[in-house]
């Protein structure tokens, strides 16, 4: 049984071949496997963590392709279902030089949206030490109910619950309802990772300390904010700190946050109580996660770019104390 389980969307990212254009103006796209929770699952597997993935893909060539890719990376796909008569979700992605993204999703409905609570394996979820999910699977039912039920089951079994409230406005019919549902899931969570551009939406304030306090008061034990070229900021309520980013010539930022989460979770698996981590431990883990994110920006497509522990270690060793780090 796996030590870590991720649940959510596994999809095809069609990544624009041209910089600084929107999806509509792109001359072409590169097919790449993606989906934030699936990226985290593969990232964990590449870091040597026994990992499983729960989700659903379409009963067509894209679904078969994705299942084969994830399995080839060492992720247990025994609970990745093929939805009969369904289609895999597609996402067309264009990234601008300021790293903002234009994303168009095709899922009407996508197979990932159709995962139901009845399809969950309770015994399987009860074995995990870490359970990770995101907010995309909260945007529609029955997957919303399945996601929350899986998180509850894993939490009751003693797993560390990790949550990435990745805000994708186009996937929600009602943004006020989205804010409520995304916020309600915080109550189940031990670790929350938010991108800086999602911070105010996720916490109701632009202030890091005030927003983090709101999350900690809900029961979250560790709050992490990824800030792109400015690295990351973190707090567990007792210790607060930040870690600078590594200076890189970026090819594509897509999935850097997922690589960050995978690297962080790989460290937390054996770290003990999140609320009792020292500032030195937290800083060390953040540096490792920053390195994983930086390395993932060096290629188009997330899963092929996700680094191994050896690659992260070598990168950190050659970069520490040099001008390569901000």
C-alpha cells in the first residue's frame, strides 16, 4: 500500500509553442500529461515515495496515454478508473513572459468530474500517511463529494492532509460559491500551499500574517505561499520565515508549484508534528522544495520535467552561496 495518495484531475495539457500570445493566437501546441494532483503524485514517486493516484480518465486514447505515462513513472494506478463512454479533460495553456497564464479547459463533462464517493476504496485510503488534493475537483459533483469524503477518510485514519487551493476561475459557475467551497475544505487540512496570486482569494486578505492566522485558526498546521521568482514564505504559527528562489532561465513555469508540493511532502513524511517543526527544519524543507520547482521550469510539460532527489541534491549543492540564488 502506498505511503502517499493523491486524488483529482489527470488531463492533457496542450502547451502553446509560442511565447506571449493567448490560447486563441497560438500557432500550435505540444501535448503534455498534466493535472495538478497527478503532477504531485509523479513528483513524489520520482523522489522515491511509494505513491498512489485516485481519479478517472476517459475511455479513449488520451485516457490510455495518461494511465500509461503515470504508471511508467512508478505511481500505483490501480485506483485510476476508466470512465466508460467519457472523455478526458483537456487544457490549452499559453504562458506569457510575465508568467501569467491563459488557460482554456475542455470538460463537458470531463471524466475526472465523474468520480463518485461510491468508487472510493476506503481500505486503500486508510493506509496513506499523506493524502493530497486540490480545489479543481471541488468545482463539480460528484467529484466534489468524492474528494471531501476521501480527505475525511484519510484524516480519520491519521494521514497528513495536504491541500492546494489552485484557483481556476473558468471552472466555476459562481465565484462566491467557489470561495466558500474552497475555504470550507481548509477545515480538513494540515498543510495548505497557496500561490501568491491566489492568496487574497483564498484568505480574504492580501496580508500574509493576517491570512495565515485565519487558516491556522481553522486547524491548518503549516501555511506555505509560493511567490515565483521571490521564493516562498511559510509559517506554522510558531515559526515564520521565507526562502529565496533560485535564479533560472525559465522555459515554462507550468507545474513548478506541483513539484514544490511533492518535494515538501517527501520531507514531511518523516518530519513529525508540523506544528513543532523548527525554523531551521522548515527553511531546509523550503529550500529543497524551491529547488524542485526551479528544475521543473526547465522544460515544457510538467511530468517529464519533475526532478529526482539526486537531481535536486546536486542542484542545491552547486547553487548554495553562489550568485545563482536570489
